[in-house]
C-alpha cells in the first residue's frame, strides 16, 4: 500500500487539516479585519497578497523555526508585537463623524500588507510547530498542510469582512485572538520561565495585563469621559504590583532597614498605597488637558 494511503499518513493529514482550521482561521481573521475598510477592488488584492505572505512566512518558518526559537527573547518580542498589532486593529477612527463608529482598519494597501505580514510572521510560529509535530518530519505532509491552509485563509478572509459589516463586534474577537496568542508567547519565553515557576500568580497578572493593554482602545471609545482613566489606571496598577513582585528578591539582598520589621511595614505601605499619588497626578493632568481635547473635537 502506498505511504499516502496508510492509516498513519491519513491520520496525520486529518490532524493537519484540523490544525489549519484552527490556526489558519486566525490568519484569515486578521487579514479580513485589516482589509475591511479598503475599497472592494483593493480588498481582493490584499486578501490575495496577504494569503501569499502568510504561506510564504510559514514556509520560511518551517526552515528557520528551530533556530528562531533558540534566539533569547524572541517569544517575548513576538508577544509584545502582537499586543501592538491588537491595539492598532482596535484603534478608533479619529476622522469618523461618530467616535463610536468603530476601529480604523488600514486605509492603504501598503499599510494593510505591512500589518498582515508582521502578524503572520509572529503567529506563524505556533502554526509551523503544530504542523511540524503532526507531520513527524514528513516533507510531503508539511507541504500539503501549507497548501490546505490557502483556501481556508482566502475563504475565511472574505467571510470575516462580511461578518464585520453585519456584526462590528467581531473586531473585538480579532483583538482577543491576538492578545491570547501574545500572552501564550510571553509566558513560554525561556528567559521568563525560572521567574514564572517561582511566582505562579504572575501568569494571571500577565494575562490580565496583556488583555487590558491589547483591548483598551475598544473600551476607551465606549466609556464616558470620567471613566476613561480606568483604562490606564487598572493596567498600571498591575504593572506596579508586578514590579514589586520582581524587585522583592533583590530588595532582600540589600539587607539593613529592608530586612527589619519596620522595613517590611514600609515596603508593604509603598506596595499598596504608593500608586495613589501617581494615579491622582495622572487624573489631575488629564483634567488639565480636557479643554484642549474638547477644542480638537
């Protein structure tokens, strides 16, 4: 029996199809969201070249992924890049007549392709690893996996554009997908593994922080003027607490006052109350700038 008809080959191929349906769907979602506000004739071009870029990036990743993953800080940098792309995707359109009209998609062909290629390059790592693992080193299966993902991305991108036209909240799903992928890359960063093992609650804090920062443009556009500072203050509070979690072992090494009972009380007071003056200062500065914002709008 030919190898491509064997149970093992067909089982691996089915696994790859399922992986493509999940992971190539992410690429389709991003391509569709980025291209949604372009003219119809440009949408087709962006979907075509975006799909071509996604496949080209995956093929390149299949060759380089072993070396890329050995680069210190690569997963961390990739996760941070996805947070930036998520914020860009959900950024409100300042030129819209209604500030609640929705996020601004890329307005130019080059800008859309640039965003798509960066997102594909970062998100392609998981796809290549998953398909490579399922293929067990079979070049034929890897090539078939890349080929199968093409129609999924093309069809999915057109579907996303139609869904966004009818249900604008789908945009939030795209931001959440990017945020989750960014979080999963950050917590898999080898440089952070020892610290994350020593501080298990940090994973939850990082997750909340990533989603807060990634999705904040969406919430900012839908909150009242007085509640908008929460979009900055809540993630900032998490950063403040996370900074103390990181600094604690180094502070204990300093000795002296820091290791006494009084030092412990002072440290806890700064940890839980020290952010209040900073928050008050931020709110005061925002109030001072309110007349300028009102004049611009």
